[in-house]
C-alpha cells in the first residue's frame, strides 16, 4: 500500500479496505508512517467521513495496536460507562461505586480533561494519595479482588489512540465522528468488558453541541460497538448547562460525596441513576429498568454506595480522611460570590464558556502538560429557568487570586442570557438507543 494513494482515496471519498486500514494504523504505531501523512489522512476523514465497515476496521486496528486486558478469568458480567464529556460531569465518581454496591463488576479506564470539559482521572487524583496509574496486572488484580477499579490508560494499551489523539487535537479533527468512535471504542473494548453504557452529551457545553451530530455519534457508537460483541446502551443527555452545581476537581469530588450520601443536586442524581440502572439491567441483576432505578435510590439512602466509594479510595491508596471530612482540604486563595446585575429568567447558559472560565482559573488544561489546581472552580446557585433579581447570588468562585476572580466574574456574567418571560427547563434525557 502506498500511503499517498491511501490518503488520496479518502480525499476523493472512496472507501478503504479493512486490510489497508490495518496496515496504515500498524505503520503509524510502529513509526514507519510520519505524523504529517497521518495529519493529512485525519483531515480527509474529517471532511469525507467513514462507513460503518471502515469504522469497524479502524476500531479493530487501533484495538490491536498494543495490549488488551484479559478479564476472562472473572466469570461475572463486566460493564462500564463512558461519557463524551461536559462541564460539571462528575457522574463516573458516583456511578462506579453505586454500580458496585448493586452487584456489578466495573472495570473503568478513564481519561484526563483537555479544553473545556473535565477528566475523571483529574478529579480522582485531587483525592490525596489516590493512585490511578495502575499497571495492567494491578488493574486486573484489583478487579478480581474488589470488582471495581478506576484507572488510566497505560502506554501499552491502544497506543495508536494516544498518538492519534495528540494529532487530532492540533489538526482540528477532534470532532470527527468516526475518529471519536475509533478512540472511545478501542479503549473500552480493550478493557475486556461485556457491556457499555454511553452518555452522549448534547448542548452548549457538549463535545458535539448540535443535536444532529450528537445523535449520529450515539447511533454509530452503538452500531460499531455491537459488531464487536459488546452490549451497548446509548443515552443522549443534556449539557446546555453545567451538570450539578460544582465545577472544579475537588469541588466535584465533594459534590459526588453529597450525592453518595443522598443529598446531592437532583439533576446529577437523576442522570447518574439512569446510567447506572442500565448497567444493573445489562448485568442481569435486575431485568426491569424502573425497578433497577428504585434499587439504586435505596443504595444511596442506606449508605451502601457511599461505603463502596470509601472502599475504592482506600483500595487505591487514597486518604479517606479527606472523604470523611472534606473541610480539611486546602482552600482556594480567594473565594467570593458573583451577584446578578439584572432581572429576568435565565434563558441560556454558554456552558462551553463556563468550562473555559474554570480552565482559566486552573481547574483544567489547554495542553496535556498544564498543571491543574484541584482546589479552584465554581459552584453555581442558579439554573436555566430560574428567576434572578439584581443582587441575587449566581455562583461562588474559588480562585487563586482576586485578579483571577475578577476575570472569571466578567466571563460568567457574559455567559448568561435572560428573558422577561418564564423559560422552559430543558429535558435531562432526549433519546435512548
């Protein structure tokens, strides 16, 4: 195969053969094909797309570019969840121990935040001592012993994705649907799971804000995932405003603890319960979705889900004293509230901008080498549909300095549009596939 012909074919919208995709990904992973040629191909895919058969071949090639995790020794059903990302989305921190409390086996390989959306690993690492850098064998041993592990991708698992994602980030091809499928599914299949629940976000804070594109992604993720024998359930959920109230790594851990103690925000709790309920149904623990939800609410109310969170933190070397007493954690340097300067009903929130504001405070990273400040962030007090008056508290900013606070305050006030008339609250759930 000539690489230039391979690129040219995709530029012209022609379909690749499975063999050519395998050879191309193998050559790139081995270092035989340079970044500049892969960049050209990524851009061609971004404009021309890929068929389901091509996407299946891409997932397969990426999956076998390195090692996979063999969990066949664990006979129980193994199920995970993946979110396409958003602002304030700390669902995994609650869902994983909740699913374990319900009887699920949950091997979860997560990622770091980049850009406006946060990363599960960064939130977990804000817990002093928590170890997400598990070796492949440590990951397997933890799952075998505890039925729950949350870690990161090792250098030997799907190395093609790690190399390719770096290029996608700098070539403006991150939002290509087949490339997203390749990245998500290759890593999830490599975990050795049987079932996967997908939380595909839509709205101003989502990875793909437009509903049409969100739906295309959800359908293709399910279609391609099932071709690999995965049981896949995809939910399209709302990201037109932050999920829950807290944005920022430690602040989100604290809010997750609140949910696990059955006193967290209603929207965050409902989304988490729905996603976890499908994991319970997939695992055969409960056959009825509504009964699964009821069971999960009971596990929040009786403290068993919270206990499993404590166990997970302890099992991965985290200091549970910070979970039991969050107030002992380091505070941000300057904490103050932002108050409304207008009157009206909140009509829209530029959630992407909110995420970028949190990033600028130090809660996220523009490039993967940026250092995160886990104590900074924003806690919102108002949502779409709420009536606000001049002087009402909109949010509390946890900033490093007063200058950081003042800049964030300006950006947050600019992120809201108001209406004179009452505004309908957006649905949390749109479609389930």
